[in-house]
C-alpha cells in the first residue's frame, strides 16, 4: 500500500494521490495560502482517500467558524466509513469528537495516535493547535518533547517539529530551549512561518524590540505565498513598535499589513478569528496610548454582529465585544452575551470556559467601555486566574490584562491594580515599568 512522506501506510488509490496528500500536508504545516486549492486537487484525484476526508474536516474546523461544522461532521463520517487501517479510524474518531465539541476527547485521540505513530505529523500538529487554543501550554510541551527524540532532519516535516518545540517551550517560559529550536527551524527553511512566529514571541517576552523588528523585517522576503499567519507576523512587528511609542508605524502596519482590506487574504476570509484578534487587540492598545484610531472599529463591529452565537473560539469573543462596545452597539452586545450564556449551558469542552472566563471578561469589556470601571473590575476579578483557558499566547492575553489594569486604575481600586501588576511581573521577564501598557500604573501604584 502507498505510504505518506513520513513512511506511514495510507489508503490511497495511487502513488499520485499519496503525493497529493503529502503536498496538502506540507501546505498546512508551512501556512501556505493555497492550502485549500491543494486539498481540492487531492479530493479531485482521490475523494475516497480516508485521510483526504480527515483533512477536509480538519480544514473546516481550523477556521473556528460554526458555519463549517456540518462539513467537518460529514467528512468525519466519510473518513470513518472509508478507513482502511486503525490509524485512519483513530483520525476519523478524533475529527468526529472535535466537530462535536469534545476537545478533550479529540486531544486524547491524537495522543493515542502519537503513542503508536510518533511520525504522524497531522495528529501532532492538530494536537498542538487545539491544546494551544485551550490554554494548555503544558499539554503542548509534553506532546512535542514526547515525539521529538524520535524525529530527525532525515524525516520530512522535522522543521515543523522544531517550530512547535519552539512555541511550546516559549509559552512554558523555557526561552533558551525555545529560541534554539526556532532558529534551527528557520535555518532549515527561512520561509517557516511558525518558527519565525515562535522566535518573535521570545523576543517580545524578553523585550528585545529592535531585534524583533529586525528579525521579522529580515525574513519578510521569504513570506510570499503565505497564509493569514502573515497578518499575525505583522501584528507582532506592530507590538514591538507600540512598545517603542512608534504609533504611526503601528497604524501603517495595521492598514497596509494585518488589516489591509485590499488584500486577497482578507477578502477571502474577512472575519477569520486570528485576524479579528490582531485588529481589535491593537486598536484597544492604541486607544489606551491616546491614539485616535478613527473609524477602524466599525467594520469589525459589523462582522461581530454577524457572528453573534458562534462561540467556537472563546478567545475571539472578547475581541468581538471590544468592537461592539467601542461602537456603542449595546443591544448587539447584550445579544452576544445571551448567546454565550446559552452556549455555556450546552455539553462540551468549551462550556465551562465560556462560563468561567469568556463571559465575565466580555462583561468587563462592555462595562469598561461604558465607563463603569468598578463593575468591570468586579466581574473580571474571578476570571483573571483562569482566562488563559480561552487560549491565546502570553502576548495575546496581555490585552485582557491591560483591560483589567485600566479599569482598576480608573475605579481607584489600587489593590486590584497592584495584584495585576504583580501578576504580570511574575509572568513576563520585562518589568511593568518598561512596558507601554503598564508603566504609568506601575509608577502610580505604591509598592
């Protein structure tokens, strides 16, 4: 029977179909904009390939868009029906659990695959993705450190293992190990966007701002043909500039980079979760720095209204709420909170995350925008210690910490402000006094 690039047996009609599968996997791992076209070509060649159906369902799930759930469920059923071996059946089962909202079950299924097949790069990468968006850095780290010893540069996909080792270690605070892995992956392939991203995170966390700008600018010539992760890389560059007070550069990166409405990537997926996170979080940070962001919130708020009731990406929800609150759409914000409460009553992995983290944080976003800072502090305080469960990196979660700090300072809640400052000082190597969103509060609050 045919095998994939990592030597694992797959059910396929021909060697050409197996090669098309490898081409699609490579497009996914390397964040290529033509990933969807690669999948279509694979399905045109062999629609009966069970792993092609798994990819079809996974690509639907990776969008974090509830409208795509039926496609994912149909693909999982097809993959289960067509599966020719145990590994393929396990992939179909993992996809089915993911599509039904049982993310714990999906993670367990992918871990079972990896226990038997350490070179299953798809199981590994989907596990890495899902663990990250559940805020489980330790789970990410255990998975990559578990399989890494069984990989080498002789096996296709090794660069992606290094890139994920970089990011998992960065999120766990192991910056030396992380940087070594990330830079090694970029040496293997300067167009490895996930590795480039992982190193950018390290430079962000360590306050190496000039180095971070140079890192991203130097690798940008290799980014042609990349997917929406390019937007996130430009967002990271803007994060370095905002720390240096270079607000004009941040706005230029916003309009010409990560929220460029003329971009084919934005036009293809105008409400993609990561792009919304990039845009809303940067506008919020800029406004905290006293920057006039003009009417940039409006298009985000329009898209937020259209997605009310879609709670798949819990970390995106506070960003949608930021747009609704910034544009004074109180009724839409209320509908969004009602929809979140309804979703929190359903079974599945994300219900308690909605209840304990996303709903109180969204309530705080709205109260803060309305000037009710004491309420914002009160509703968000219990969520501070668990809001990492919504997912997002330390750099991304930072905007929520800034929100709480701003509300606490404006409410005169000095103990809450001190708690937040102590929290970020313990988690971030750069002291609050050296960070744009924290310095003023750090100077004002008694130590």
